């Protein structure tokens, strides 16, 4: 069950990344897409390191193209998310992210033949419901405006990237797929870098090298999460791997509570009794769901 541990580790890493992203965007950047530039740069360096240490497994031109597209879809996920964020409050956007396992469930059944027993499907649904509830501030608020359309595009892009990764792992090792998808992500980030690189440079000049240090460390952690998910996907079912990684908001909540209590200057979150009850319900649902799928 090593895929279980890797999926949980990925969720843990991404929860830290989310917290740092929130701090970076709030304190340093006006445009939230700016940190994505560092993701492309660090990812490209990681790909080069993989090539130097272990080389790449041979891929046909068609499979190589798919691997690059997988990385581009990963970038599109972020772009569509930030488009939605410009329209709607983050508390109404984030819960929609966790619809992704349901999209993957249907697509993987159709294209990859991943079919499970009823208890596992129930577990997936409980994990998704728990993730949505725990990432909502008080009660679930969904606004079917333009932001909803952007978020659906983000979720679809994420799902396609995940399915392509699983498909490609039948033809190459996870290091090769990781490297090629990071190269694809770097290609996808070129237009973003063209637009927002001046802001990144100005921010570094204003706040010093700590900006580069914090962002680099954060994106390295992000890459570890991506690698963990790819390895987990190479071992287990992509549907179950991404369903289990939906426990990410549990870790985010845990870190938010800790920071609010001990370091309120960094992050302060007001949590009332009704919110606590909702979170506890969400955690219970996620725990039951995790047990059912594993």
C-alpha cells in the first residue's frame, strides 16, 4: 500500500505549498500568476538533473508529445484557477477543486478501465464531500457565475493531466514521465513569464533575495508533491490516488489552526463553534472515505 503513503505525503506537501502561496501572494505580489514562473524554472532544472543522473527512458514522438501536453495541462489548471479567483472569493473557489476526483473517476473508468467495488466508490464520494466541506469557511456557497466555468476548466485540465500521466506510465518509468511533464510545464509557462517576469524582477529588487529563496523552496516542495503523486500513480489506480490526495484540506486546516494560535502575525483565522462542528463532520467523512478506498 505504498501508494497510500505517497498520496498522503503529496497532500501534506501541497498543503504547505498552499499556505506559502497564500502568504507570498498576499505580502509580495499583486498578480498571483507570478509564482508560477518559478515553478517552471525549478521544474526545468529538476528535469535536467534527472537527465544527468538517470537519463530518460525512450519515448516515441507521439508519447513524448503527450508527456509535454500533460505538463501544459498542469499549467492550464493554475491559469484557469487564477482567472476564477479574479472574479470570485477564494472561499467559494477552493471547494470546487475537490470535484477533480469525480472527473477522474468517470474518465478513468472510460479510458483506462478502472472499475471498483461499491464501497470504494462510496469512499471516493465521502472524501470529495469531506474535502469540499472542510475547505468551506462556514457553509458551502457556490455561485454559478463565470468563475464556475473557469473552475470547471481548471478541474478538467487537472483531470486530463492526471489521466495522461497514468497512461504514459505504461511506456516509461516515473522519473522520465516526471521530467518530460516538467519540461511541458516550462513550455506552458513561457507566455506567463513574458507578461509577468518584470513584476517578479521588481519584487525581488524591492524585498531582496528572500523572495527567490522562499519561492524556490516552495516550488521544490511542490515538485516533490508532483513526484510523489506520479510514483503513487505508477503503483496504484489513478482514481484512488487522487481521491486520497483530497485529504489535503485537512492538513491545510491543521496548519491554519496552529499558525492562528502560535503565529497570528503570519496568519489569523477566526473559527467559531459552527465552523468547528462543520470541520469535525468533514474530517469524519474523510476518515471513513479513506478507510473505504484503502
